[in-house]
C-alpha cells in the first residue's frame, strides 16, 4: 500500500476551516515528531537532518538533556535536586552548576520585575488551589498572608563555595522561565549531533528556533485556541526564542468563574488584565520570563521592562481583546497565503445556524509515561449519508506509513478534501496539560460553504504505529439548540466531549 501523497511536512495538522499558518518563502525540509508528558505538557521537535539516523540521534539527544535537567530543576519530582534542596532550611548545601544558575536567574528577574516574578508565588497559588477545592474565593487575609510570605528572601547564594542556603519554608516552584531554560539547552544539544543543521523545539507552546533555517510560528488566539483555530499573528522566526503565557488553558474555576493560574505575588490576586502575552527574544529565558511577567504587570510597566532587554518584541492581548504590540513586532510578521473565506451567514433557510459551533475536546492517555510518542489522530465530520463534509484535523508523521488510520486512510474523499490544507509552522500558546486537545467546527464544509442543519456524525480515529487503535463516533443533531455528548474512553483515546453551543466571537 503506497503512502499518502502530501507536501513535505513531517507533522501535519490539517485544518480546512482555518487560515493555515501559510506557505513560507524560506521553507525548510523540516522533519517532525511529537511526544506527550514532557515537562508536564506536550512536545514537538522539528529538525533539518541529513538522514533518519541523524534525526533519531537528535531526538535522543533532546530527550536526554530534558530528562537530565528535569531531574535537577523539577518542583514536581520529590527526588529532584531542587526538591531535595528546598527542604534543607537554614543549611548551606552544595548545588549543581545548573541549579545555581537558575537560582541566580530568579534573583535577577525578581529584582528586574519588581517582584512580579517570584518562585515563592507558589504560596499564593496554593491558596487559590485550596479555594477552588472548597468552592469559594480565598479570603483577603489568606491572600495577604501568602503574599507576605512570598515577599521574604527565600535563599542566599555563595557562588565561591557553590552553595545555596534555603531561608524559609515557604513553598517554591521554579516555573515561568525554567522550561525555556531547558528548551534552549536541549536545542543546543541537538545542534551538536552530526548531520543536524536546524531545530525547532516546542514544549507546551514555548519554543526555540536554532540553526540555519527559520520557521513560521503562529500565535494562538487566547479567546479561540483550538488546534484548528486561526492564529492571531504569524511570525517568521530564525535563531530566536518565543514564549507565550496566558490564562486560557489553565486556571482556577470557582463558583462558575475562571481565574488565571498566573498570580501576582505582591498582592495575592490572580492576574486578570492580560489574557495572553507573547514575547520574542534572542534568549529563551528572557522570552519565558517576560511572557509571564507581562501578564502581571501593566502594559506601561511591560513596555519599560522590555526596553531594558535588547532585541525583545512582544504582543499583549487584554481581556477586552485589545492588542498592544512593541515597535518592532509588525516587522516580524510573515507573508502568508491568503485566508480562504468561510461563510458566517446562511444563504437560505434550513442551513447551519452561524451563531453556533461545535467543540470537540479529547484526551490522549498518558499511561506510557515520559516522552511517549503521540499517536496518529484524525477528526472529521460526516453527514447523515456518511459522506465526509469536513476534515477538522489529521496528525501523522509523514516519514512513516499512514495506513494505521484505517478509516481515514481508506476513504479517498477524506484524503482529497485534506490535500493542500497543511499548517506548515509551529504554534506558540499558553502551556497545555499533557494530551489535552480541542477542535472546532463552524458549520462550514471543506469548501467554506455552510452545511444544512440536521444530523451529522463526529468521527475520531487514533492509532499508534503497530500498536493500539481507537475509532469513536457519535451522531448529533445540529439545529440551533445547544447539545452535549460524552464518548467512552478507548485504547488510544481518553475522555471525549462534544459541545454544540453559541459561538464565541
């Protein structure tokens, strides 16, 4: 059986509804692989490699460096060097050069941001987590107490002796830019592999592009961040790092309201003014630190801070949807193919209500542990006669056979409607939980025309190469009345929910 003919992109997320990131005038022959449960999220690595052996060695080099640094810096692993040091109150402890460097970076960024970045913000986060469990907002006293504890000096460093002394028992977590720190070092390890000339390493929406090729990077819309959602900007990035922070994928849900997981360690409040901050910088640590800080600071404070770091550009998205961009932001925007227009108003009666959309949420099981390869996935819509009308997404590795997706692969109509709709670039976004994804359907078919109202079948197929297989489907009536459905978990597909609801514009 011959492989599917598609353009030279290793990982493809085909999304016929959206403006793809576009056709890059300086496209590289990227080869890509995707993994789950890496640093608590998902990972994509894209390579320009001379051959498959170099590609495999590069993937191994990246994973080994990520595992090594995670064993040092993780706050979620009780056996990590950081976790063990964090419980050594009032005792000078010799630490590794990597932990010393990261603690120094935290001191630097805490000072530069006026306390907006603080590893002891974990004390405030724990208050909000407890409030979420209890079902009510935290008290002002609890927030003030946590903020006061976070404001105290947490350690002292003696670089000459290589020791760090923990001063308090206040909870700490080395998040914010530590993931970016690991990304940059893992990317550097990849470039040491003979036969590899470029790499894009994207972990949970923060990424570094290193080597002699550039890449297109779409910026996820914080108000519509589905996998096939249209990016609010597309950047042309070469030898730089990009990081995004925002409130739209994680947070605290209390009494029917969502609160950001990003907290202000000075006040104990959650950061609500900026819902998305994307930063481009030469150093990955700078991008990661500023993206988080910009969600806490005011736009004026962010502008002043950005000016102190050479080469930084940014975009802020306020809760109102208004955008604030740096002076050089527009110069980074990529030239992309025109967006295919889709209809937002039905031409005649009996067609899809344009005020509604379908959201398909699903999880991929994480039982295979750290760094397991993501299975191939296809999501599409069929009408009542089982004719496919829309492909929402297809994920696969072009370097391998696609016929593991049996139902999707065997239908020539599905393959034909998907050709030419590939997303060629990477995506920067707020960090997702591992294995959690969503697609949206706006009621248009693959040509951009609204379908008739009525009964359709949502098809979800997942297959691991030479491994497990799942094919889930559910009929739903899309007639302008809200509807929800749950699909049972299967071998390669965890919880699946379908939500037909009024669209958020």
